[in-house]
C-alpha cells in the first residue's frame, strides 16, 4: 500500500500540528487540554492516512471487458439519455463511494481521451438522483475501435474537490489513473446500449477487478 500524492500535503500539515502540540506539552501548564487536542489530532491524522491509501493490486486485464473505475457500491443501473456528449440512449451505471472507500479512479477501458469537461454545480448527497446532473462534476470520454464510454466524476455533500488527470488525445490503459475525488462521492459510467452488464444494484466494486460489463 502507498499514500496517494493528493494526500501528502494534507498529511504533512497535520503532522506538523501534531509535532507542535507535542512540543507545547513541554512548556504549558494546561497539559490536560493539550493532551485532548493532541489525541484528537492523531485521530484525524490516522483517518486522513486511511483515506488517501492506495492498495497495491495485481490486475488481470482482459480485452472486451469494462472494469470498475473505483471502489464503492452500485446504486444505479438504468437506461437513460446521455445529454452532454453522446446525446443518445445509454446504460448508466453509478458507483457510490463512502469516505471509507479508496478514492482514486482508474480508466475502465483502454483507448484515447476524446472529450473532457468540468462542470460547476451543487453539492447534493451523492446518492441523490439529481446529483448526476446538478452537482459539480467532470466528464471524460474514452474511446477505442470497439467502444466509447463516458465517465463522470461527481462531487457530493462532503466531496469539494474533483481532480482529473486526463488530457485530450491521451492514450490510456485500463488501470491508469483517471483522477481523485476528495472525501466521498460517486462515479457515473455511460455505456452503449447492448453492453452486457455484469453487475447488480448494491454490488460492491473493486477498481480494476470488478467487471462492470463486456462488449
């Protein structure tokens, strides 16, 4: 396991606070107060460390397979009109990430990045049906000779920062990092009609391992 690069600055700041509180214990008569604050700071540091973890996973990737882009739980599987890019009927699969899930996202297929767009918006709870259209989000389209899909990173009530590493015309592989959402949210995937969906509502997903569908 390693620590994601997006968490290193946060962890460094929290570590400095812990060091300063420890030094403060030596010079203050208010030791009880400082002990409480120090223990609380260590607790927060531990949670932050856990949140920014990136487990080492050996991926066994196969052609014609769409893999889960993130850890989480399937909350939506439905046919809908994708209005932003494809403007046609698509199968929407939504994965909810709790604050305890691993929070980096990977590419679910190999291909070329043909579209990226960031959208400002609200911060509704990620399980809200309106979150997909109303919340702050970033859409990325990956396409190859066989399939084209849209991945949408969506902010939630706690998630206030979406990070996307994609650039137009990038050639990406399954398992390469798409981005990171800080502190809980969801990812929507829009697949072509006819995709053989392999998951069900409430299934738990593991990025790069759970098969979302085949084509």
